[in-house]
C-alpha cells in the first residue's frame, strides 16, 4: 500500500499557479482528472499512511509496547530523516535565493525572522519548508502520545474515534499537531490493531470494493469540480469522512495490484517509497521553476513531464544512493534498507573497488 499511496502523493504536490488552477476549467476533462487525482483519490494517502503506522505500532498488543525503545527507534526512523531532508532542502532554497533564483516560490529565507526560520526548519508552529514532511513531524507526535491514544481506544473506542473525526473537520488548532486529521487516522489504525480486525477479509471482495472506492472518489471529484472555487462546507467535510472509505479502498486496490510481478518488486524495495516521499517535493518545485523560466504556458505538458520525470528519476537515484552510500542512505530512509539489499550494496561496492 505504501508504494501506491506515496507514488500517488506525487500527483497531489505537482505545482500550479492561479492561471493553471484545475478549477479554472481551461483544459476540460484534463482539469477534472487533476482534481480527481490531487483532491480526491490520493488525498487519502497521508491518512492511510498514518493509519498503517498506528496499526503496525500495536500489532503485538498494547502491553508489549516498550515506550522507551519505541521512541528511540522512531527518532531514528522518523524524526532524524525529517531533520536531514528538511535541512537539506532549506539550504538548497537558501542557495537558490542568494543567486536570485526561485524568488516568490517559497518564503524569503534571507529576510525571515528567527521564529519563521525555526518553523521552516523544525515545523515548530507551522509547515516545514519541505511541505510534505509535515507528516513525519505529526507522525512522531502521534507516536509520542500513542499510549494515551491506545488507552482511550481500548476503553472508549467509539466516543474517541467520533470525537477525533469531528476534530479533524473543525478549524481548531490543538498546538501539538499541524493537521488534526492525523490523530483520527492514526487512532483508527490503533483500533484496527488492538481489536484484531482481520483486513484480509477485504481481499475476497477486492474488485467490487476497489471499484466502489474509485466510483466514490470520482463522484467527489465531480462535485468539487462543479462547485469550485467555493466548495460548500458539507463537501469539504465529506472528504474527511472519505478517509474511512480510503483505508479499505486502497487495501482492496493494493490486493489487486500486488498480483503483478512489477508491483511485487516495487513492494520489496524497502526504502524506495520513503525516498520518493521525502524527495519528490524538491524535485517537483525545481521542475516548476525551470518550466516557468522557459516561458511555456501549455500546463498539461508540464504536468505530464513533471510526473514522468519525478517517478523515473527518484527510483534511479534511490538505487544509486543505496548502492554507493548504503550507510548514509540508511540515515536518509530511517533504516528502511533491507538487510539483504544492504549486504548486496556493500558487496557491489567492494567488487567495483577491486
């Protein structure tokens, strides 16, 4: 599921400006497709990923969780990669802006206040400079408070999930997470794990469930496209509720896709999905800056090129980094390199040097 979801998140973050907004309707069906991919189908990607994290954290039960060991491990696998990737992008943007490149695309770092710089670097009060990485920051917070969430889920499952779902839809800042929705989806994953919900039952009905989920997301995209740019409140709330459909929906789709040999190879790559997640935004933004400097205005060409280049270059660079710098690669991907792959990478380097 992770490689499907994260590849889809690339489409969520393909840049556009006011003139090329999909809600302008300038490109007809192509614009509807962008709304479908960006605002509907793959918008459930992050909630699904957080539900997976909550599920896996308690897969051996609540009592077996070693809190201290878990925090140390998640510091290495979640927090450290966030700091490394975000700091690297921060320095990259600073270098570009000092050379007069990329002005207007991101906050002006040279004139920003210390408080703003702290937020852009560490996501203390808002989104980090590498925007998608807010998820890692919020995920780490959820892991920190996971014993409390697990206790509430164990004792009061329905009231807790209902409250967190309503909280996700309300414009109320809690001050601990940047987006309240992650609290619900992470807790829903905990619920599935603690109550031993057998998700493999979905596999028997993968085709109709997957088809129903795609139909639901297409219906929502149509409603959003027709009512844009001022979407009614009920439509925005319904997208938050659609997260519930997204979890079994994407499970069903992945159950179908995993039968493909290529999908099996992608699912076994270990750190590839994490690499794509952390690196796709800087790549997309760089392509957007280069595109605008050419003066071309046919946005569909950029959209297709950006998606194709990103989903081609990142797997290639992932393989190169894993082979050439396995130890550093492990830091960047939060120790997600599979032991066998790491041994092969080291052996390959030795063979090359000999």
